[in-house]
C-alpha cells in the first residue's frame, strides 16, 4: 500500500497544476532573493552611504545600459553634476572626479599594494595587451616599449615622423585642390599611421621591439596586433583639436598668428621649436581636456586589506575609477568647462586661477600610465603646427561631429570633412 501511495505521489507531480505550483514557487524564490539583495545593497552594503542612482546601487544594469548606448562618459558627467565628486555607479563600484584620487587610485605608494585592474574592464578584448594585462605581463610589455617611447628615441625618429607629415600634407593639398574640395582629415590622420605599419624603418622604434618578440616566438600575432593598435592609437589623436579649432575661430586666428610668426618654412617645425609656441601647447592641453582620447573610466580594485580613498576606508574588492571625461569636464574642476578656452592653461587670466588642472590626466598616472604619452605630444605638435602654418581651415561637416559621437572604449568617430585653403607665406 505504501509503495502504491509513493508511486501515486510521484505521478501526481506530472499533473499541470503541480507543475505550475513548482514554477510559481521558483519565481517567488527568485523574486524574494532579488528583493533581499536589493535591500542589502541599498541599506546595508559597505557602500550604501554613497549617493547615486538607485538602479546603480541595486545592480549593474545602469552601467550596462549606459555602455550599450555609447553614453558612458556623458552619463557619468551628468551623475557627478547631480550627486557630487563621489558617485556609486555599481553595487560594488565608486566613481571619483577630484584630482587627489588620481594618485590614490592609480599612483605607486611605497609599502602599499597596487590597485589591480578590474577584470570587467577590457573583458571583451580577446588578446592580452598593455591595457588589460596582469601585472607580470604588463611589466614584460612595458619593458619592450621603454626604449622606443623614450624622449631620446623620439628625437632619433623625428626625421622619419617629419617625412610622414610632409607626405601627408602634400597629399592633403593635392586632394583639396587649393581649398575647393573638402577633405576627410580623419582619413589622412589615420593614413599616416597605416603608412608606418607598411614601411621598414631605418631607425628603431617601439614597433621593432614588438616585431622582434613575435619573430622569436615570445608573442603571438594576436598580441602583436592588439598592442600595436593600442599604442599607435595613443599617438594619433589630432582630430579633436582640429574640430575644436574650426568651431572656435578666435582661437584659430590667435594660434595661426603665433605659429606663422614663429616659422618661416615647414622644415623649421620640430619638436623642440614647437615647444616655443606656448599658445599651441595650451591648445593641445585644452583639446585633450575637452576631448580625451580614452574617455571611459579605467576601473581598479581595492587590494587585500582595504585602502583609504578620499578620506574613507574602502573594503578590499571595491571597484574604484576616475572617469576621465567627467573629471575633465566637471564644473567642480574647471571654470566654464564646456567651452574651449586654451587661455586657462597659460596661468595669466585670474578667471581660471581656481581651475584644478591636475584633474585633467588624459594619459593617467602611476606605473600603468600611458607609455605613448611622449609620442602623442610629439605627433600632435608636428601635425597641428604644420596644419595651422600651411592652411586656413573651414568646417565642411554637417551636424555636431563631436557631440553626436558614441563611445565604446574609444570615440566612435565619423569622417571629419574640412576645407583647407593654402596660406601665402
């Protein structure tokens, strides 16, 4: 009889009403779990005291929706404008925009553990590169690049870089037909990079070390390609400044007057001589602030034992970051932050005395700061000085080229059409 009852009970589970009871029960358990986690994250989590959207405190959905929409940099700026210098952006993550946190999060401190990279950052990158590498592999890659990116190496490479720039502007002038035809300047800036990849160099640079490691079997082709794209991209950001100069004629005219009075021939435009153009340097810094090449937050993980950030102790495993775009464009750090005003970097106008210029760290700081910094500045100086010396420029792009861009790790750039009218020298 007992066996018969057991069989009947098991058989009854297959009945529709019992199936839906199981489904309903499972749903209730899931809902109860989600509610419990949400309540914990909102009121009892170690980060519960920090301001931010409730959705961000409960789950990662706010972060996911923002990223998928390509709006992360601007969304984070809006959050900081609303909530202040520290914002909770995920259940276990905080975002900071104040200058001191650059050293606290990314800097090297003797006797303290390094904040490691958040594994969720660059998780979509299949091949390890200098951006997403662990500490050991990052040290190996950085050692390969150290010589190629040194100031001495760049001085040795200057004749080659100038040769590329000469060829680029010769092609630009031919295509523009003396200013009668618009030119996609973004395509030409990228072509300069592609030309280097296809040309054997007689002077060693950072690419030679990569290629040697690949030939010796110390690096896969995927790693070679991934690292090359990252580091060449770091040194090829000139489109933002070009756009901003076109949208601000006052600044262009002032810069043109400086450059054209300093140089009488393009051969005179060198790294060293360009440094004498103080307004050019200010324009570069202002463009990097307004339009940082890598605008996404570079998240780090608080090391074992916890650490103090912004005066508060944070438990180990907390994700912390400074979103570069938000830090650079926040009114908490800069006067009239959404305006392109190179004068703020000259230290001569009292209106900008309270600007926190060290909040603008486009190339980051510390042991993982962008190794391509010197190359980036060298290329921008050469290209922009030559562009302004040789041409008057006019916007030929419809719409707001910069304002409509989405961001997926880097800016998703569309063609930048401009008219270039040769200047009589």
